[in-house]
C-alpha cells in the first residue's frame, strides 16, 4: 500500500523543544509524532466502543428491566479478582 502524508503541523517552539527532549535514542521527531497519532487514534476508537457498549447495555436494561446494584457489581468484580489471583500468571 502506498503511504500517505499528513498536513504539516505548526507548534510553539516550546512544544517542539519539549518533544525533542523526550525522544528516545535513535527516535526521530517524525517517528514520535506518528506513534503519538496512532496512540490517539486507538484511544479514541476504544472510547467510542466503550460508550457504544455502555449505551447498548443501558438500552438492554431498559428493555428487560434487569438492573444491578453497585454493591452486586462490586461483589462480582471482587470475586473475579480473587479467582484471578489464585491462578498462575500467564506468560
């Protein structure tokens, strides 16, 4: 697949200097910007999916009338954590 380019980005000199100061050995500013963009795209996709699941769960609860108290949810999560702590760590 052919690569595409993004519009050039104008920033304050202080922001550019701050970005350059955190570059890892061998990392270019372009690599840093691409990684940052990928991370933000992934974050926003995950946020969108999380909200969609929440809205779907709300609609299902309204449709079925099945609601759970915070206490019941917390108890269930604690049980899951306790059970996960008893299993050997995955490698």
